């Protein structure tokens, strides 16, 4: 839940930097859950504009966290527009250490076994 709150408050329209897989997927999960709950509530009270307003509020942060996720794997944010490939990239572990988009969000620590 903390990742969702951070994206919606601190990084609402931040398209620079990098986002870990956890940040992307937790934002995605809570975005879907909140959207479903509010969609049902909007349907029950017959105010469909509520669901539209929520969708608009989540639109820019969804794109921003996706672009930052692409940056974490070393790709441009434009790769988000390629459907299957972008799904593969958001599931891929980010580059270790700094890259051209910023420092490693994991702190550059590489686990060795």
C-alpha cells in the first residue's frame, strides 16, 4: 500500500528516475482494486461520473510509474507502447547499479549466493 501512496502523492507526474518491480506491481494492484470498488459503488448509487473521475485521477500516475519501470530496465518510456514486449519488460529485473535514467532504486546492492 505504501508504494501506491508514494506514487499518488510524491511521484504523481514524475516521469524521470526508476521504479522497482514492487513499486509498479503494487501500484497496479491497488489501482485495480480501488477502481473496482469505486466502480461498484458508483454503479450502486448510480453516479457513473465518479468512476470516470477516479480513472482520470489514476491515468497520469499509471503512465508515470510505467515509464519509470521502463527506465529501470534500461529502456525508453516509449517502449511502454509495445504491448507484449512492455509486459515482458515490467516483469524483468531492473539493471543493477546506475544507468542513464538514474541510480538503482534498490541501492545498487547485488545479492551474491
